[in-house]
């Protein structure tokens, strides 16, 4: 599951090769309300085709500073290695892009509390957003934390799936989490040994003189069957289904068992929204006063969806 943030275009760099002489690498950042400065998050060079890049050369309002330290504006908190060739004159009027990467990472070279995005690319130009609705530093920290919790949850779920040999008590309860570790059947490794045994009996019966020697030939069959074992890995990798894809949920921090609910919801590809962004929520746990069009759900709904491995009617 990829990580995404809506970041502001703060500057740009000249490209190389066929893109030399034009802005093709962009400095993306976010606003820090506490310091009232803008922080750098990542350099993004992917996601735009040639036609879009050509259009951006005219559309983006940039000032050429050629990495001159004396021309770095006071509103920008940046390390020397990321001084750009171009800078935006006013970040509050700059474009907002949806940046998606493999995961959030830590990079002390960037000034957004060391948070960066690995393998970033622009997946959407957010004409519907401005600097106020873009991801700011506190929100970026929250996204980073959720990403790490989701990664840790995936590892834990994978370990549980590989170690489970049978049914366990309580896994059918709503708050015990999904009983998904049974998806990888454990009895399958026994089948190759049975077929190998039959193969051995046939081979040994064909030649009495070399019976003992021929009986050992099921070994290659076992080896061949064992090579299918990695096929079980994708099954285990599917332990975490994309159950909540497209669901934008407002989950009040005061909700009982908030941390556990948040962890499971995000792990199954749900998208949590903050209170200030409740208007964009598709589902709300609690009062719908700020978003009457959202569906009202309960903690039991989250557990029911996970148990049935699909979205169910709100409850």
C-alpha cells in the first residue's frame, strides 16, 4: 500500500539528458504552523509526461535563483544540498500536487521533521486545493505514524499467519481482529509426500533388483513439489485485504479503543480524515452534524467488515 500526501510545489531543478534546460525535478514541501515556515519533504521527478512538463514551464510561477544561498527566502527552511535552481515567489499561491511513494521514510536532509517520501511521483495535480487544505507538518507527522503502524501491523499479521496451524479460540469475536490467518492451508505440504510415496512404490515394483535404489527416486519429486511452496507466500501476503478502499472515515480520538480501531482500519486500506476535513468524509463514527451526507457507523461496523472481508451495511 502506497503512501500519499498533498504537498506544495516550493521550487524546481533543471533536468538532465533530454530534459536538460527545463524544470523537470520539483521541490515539494509543507507548511509548519508552529514556526510559520515552509519545510522540504522530497524532490519529485516522476509522474509527468512530456506534454505536461512543457505546460508546467509556463504555468508555474517561478523565480530563477540558480542555487544562490543569498536568494533563499526567509520563509523556507531548507538544507544546503536542496537549494533549488528555481523558487516560488509566494508559497501560499503555489500549486498543490498529490505525491505518492512506496512509503514514508526518515531523511534528516529534509526539514519536515526528517520525514520524506521514498520513490515519489506526482499522481494528481490538485487544482481543488490550496496551501490551507494541503498537508501541513502536523498532518504529515500523523500520516507518517499511521504508515509505520500499518507496516508493523502487516509484519505482525504475516507472522501470525505463518505460525497458525489451526483454529484459535476467540478469533470470531468482533474485537479480536480478523480471522484471516487461516487463508494459507497448512495441510498442503503433506500432499507431495503422499504422491511421492506412490511414485516410489511404482518405481520399486518395476525392477526387483534395483528396488531399493529406485525407491529413493521420489526425492526429485519431493524437490519438485517443494518448489511450489513459495506459491503459498502470495496467499499469506493477501492476509490484509483492501476492505476499506475508498472509505474516508472520521474517527473521533475519544472513541473507546481508538488506537486499535485506527490501526485495523488503516491496515485494511482505510483513509482517516481529520476533524477539520470532516466534510470530505464518506463515513462518520459519531455525530454527523458537520457532514449530514456521510454514513454514520459504529466500531462494530469496522469489526463486521473485517470479519466478512467486505464492506457491510452501516450499523
